[in-house]
């Protein structure tokens, strides 16, 4: 086989002859399954299965939880509930700090109505240096910059498969 | 007998295809790569500001805050370079912010929808306004994020929300026959408390199963056939890889919020009836005055169009638009057609209202 033939020849795919048949089968199967999952019977069956599993596993989960709490106590380690309570307290502290930050911002704005809300915020502000994708020329306007970016995106096409 | 060169080449090619197939299924693609800076954090929530690429004088003065669902990663908005809504909007000159809710832990199992909408969201909004220096802002909510933004917009109408964009918003649950999830979570069959008593939060695996089981053949079989068929197309493979990375990155949903979603919304449709009470106050949709764009995916099986249509008649906004587009729940924003259809429409709508 010469180079030209090699380039144009299709790669070997063992599923190729079966593809049309496969697609037709999958389409039919998809329609049937969508109808099935939309039925009351499916909702009832999955609900019953889930309930059954959770009810059956509950005693084991409870036993495991109790023995784990005892083991952690023996090792002088905090339980899951205790760590969770601690995390909740941390979140509360974070919220109080955020409240204070907001009050400080309000105070600053009251004192300097035309100034920035906060010093730290000001450094992140809209006037922070930008990283231009394209160098704006002498006559470049804002809208020209923006439409250039739009065109660039529309040109790149192909995307991921549908979910 | 000499070996047939063509057959050998075919086997080499098959080996390469199998290697690519395995790589894509077993590795994570680099996603969410647009440059950003963490500007605020509270518990698991993080607010990011995307690094502007348009000079300050050319940018829109009204910042845009993106709010995604609480049971998926928001990286779908910034899937991969060259195919990212975030990159597109930053390139168009928006001062862009993303609120990432993070993955709730056991300690967050009591968090409700109102904690998200009225505790976290207003704080993030305050930060956006402080950083941007603007008293007004725009907000885009997608999926459950649209529920949160709607509650926020109704409860805080004077916070400076100028534009509200709702993408595939599950707000109206009145057409129970048209919503598969409503049937599955009916109180006759589904006991939400049994699950939450067992796990605390709603496990991500169960949410993922629920989403995939709506179209089982497509999600469990056809999806992989499509990958196999396109293995010779590097662009399609990378797109599939990025999407698969996002789809498989599953997180749980806070127990309290899940219970409210099922009981208050799916079963009793309280938000659309103006009966939802949060923190002792009724959520009245008529209080929403911001300009409203509702984007509906015509082929959405997760949030059927009937769930997003009625909102336009319920809000107090004078400037409102419904934009219907072919595609699925995720496809309208992350599919191959999105950069030519959904993104430009959103940008044009917002552009006229962001000066």
C-alpha cells in the first residue's frame, strides 16, 4: 500500500459493520426505557427498593455508629457529631467576621462617600490592571474589542457531547 | 507466509483507539482553567473574580455574578479553553464573578434553601458590589441556582439587582405528569426523611443516578458508543473528556435544602404559588423588579420547559423575555452549538442592560 492509499484508508473498526444495526437498536431501546422510567410502576419499584435497602441496613448502621463512638471515646478522639458541631461554630465565627467586615465597609463609605468601600476591595477593583488578549490599537473602541472577542469564540466551534 | 501490512496497520490503529478510549475514561481533563482570584469565602462557599482581559475603560460597569446548582460543580461554566462561557463573557468585557457553593459536609446537613439564598448569597453580593464599586449588579442562576437567585431576588428587591437571568429554572411544579422527578419523589413512593436520616446529606451518587436514569440508554450506553465512534477526531475526544470529567465529579446536596426542594417545591409547588415561607416571610415573586431573561432548553428532560415558562407571568418586572432554544439541560450552555446560539443571545441581552 502506498502513502496516499494509507492516508485515505479508513482505520479498522470491528464495530463498523454492526454500527447501523446498533444505532437502530439503541434508539428503540432508548424510547422504551424512557417510557419505562416515566411510569408509576418504575417510581413505585425504585421507591420500594430504596426503602427496603435503607430499612434493612439501618440496624447495622446504628451498631456501627455506636461502636465507632465508643472506640473514639476510648482513644480520646472526638466523634463525628462533635467535629460537626465544631465546624458549625467555625462557620458562625466566619459569619460574625463577615458581618464586621460589612459594618466596616459601611462606616468607611459613610466617612468617604466617594471613596472605595474597603482598602482590600479597592486593590481588587475594576480598575485593577487587565491582561488584554488583543492589544488595542490607537482607534480601538470598547465595542470593537468586545465584538472581536465574540467573533473569536463563534469561530471556534465544536464542543462536548450532550448530557 | 509474509504478514499482511494492512492488517498489521489496522491492529496498530485499533490499539491506539483502545489506548485513547481508556485514557479518556480513566483520567481527568483539565477544566475550569480561566484565570481567577478568590475574593471571599464562607464555610465551603467561595467567591471568585475572573481576571479581566478587557481594559477597565472598555468593561461594562455592571458586574455579573454566576450562581450554579448546589449539587454539581460550577466548572461546567468554564469547561475548557476555547469552549467556556466564562472565558467568552470575560472576553466580552464583563466584570465576572462566580459563587462556588462547594461540597457540603456532614456538618452542613441542616442547611436549607434560605441559608443559601439569604445568608450566603447576600454576603457574596455585598462583596461583588464592594470590589466592583457598582451599586447594581446582574445575576445568572442555572438549574437549582435559578431557584436560589429567584428567592433572593424576591426577598431582597432593593439590593441593586438590575438583571436576572434564569437558565433552565425548575420553578413551576404544577404539571406533575410532565416532570419525571416529581413522579419519582411523590410521597406515595419516596420517603425523603429515611434517606436523610441515613446519610445526613443527599449522596451525590444518588443524585447522579437520578439524573442519568431519566435517559438510561443515552447515559449508560450511547454516550460511550459516541466516544468510540469519534475516537479519530481529537476535538470531539477532548470535548467528551472534559464533559465526562465534569459529569463524574459529583458532590452531595445539603440535607435540609434537599428536603425543602422535594417537599416544598416538587410536592407542594409553594414558590410558584407565592406560598413559600423563608425565615418567617413569604416569598412573593411579584416583588422581583429586575429585568428578566428566562432561557428554556426545548429538549430538557431534567427541567422540562413547563417548569420555567410560568415565571414570566408571576414577576413584577416590566422588562422580561423568554428565550427558547433547542438542546438539553446542560447542552444549551456547554454543547457545541452554545457559542453560536445561547452565549451570544445572553451577551446581547445583557449588554443592552449593563451600561
